[in-house]
C-alpha cells in the first residue's frame, strides 16, 4: 500500500511538471507570434511611407507568387532607407527595376533528341 501511494505521488508530480512545461512552451509561442506580428506591422508601416500605392500593390502581388523575393525586396528597401539612399517615395517603375535585378534570370533548357 505504501508503494502504491508513493507511486501515485510520483505520477502526480510528473504530471504537474509536464503541465508546467507545456504552459511555458505555449507562453513562449504566444510571445514569438506577438513579436512577429509587431515586426510585420512595423515593416508594413515603413512600406507605406516609402512606396507609392501602385508599388505597394505590385509588391503585394509579388508576395503572393514569390514570398521570399518580396521579403528580400522589403529588407533591401529598409536597408536603403536606413542608409539614407531613399529620397521620396519609390514608384512602380523603380520597384519593377529592383525586382528585375533581384529575380534570378531563368535559363531555358532545351533537350534535343539525336
């Protein structure tokens, strides 16, 4: 009987430890999601400042098809802004030029049978 009580006590302690660990993990995930949302909101605010509405629309369209390219362009634009190399707003034509430079050129592979 004594062994059964000790075993039950150990099980309860272990269950409490697992629940605490799970709670801490959930809190960390929530905090990380909040930080990511805050960073995204800051980035969008900066994009609204430096891009014209047409350029923002183009970047949103690119983000749908190529999210990694859009993220890379946004990071580059923010770096340019921080270095003071952005005067005024970036229009659609300028954004097109930036996108063309950042998008890798596709090579057409042609296989001919002999």
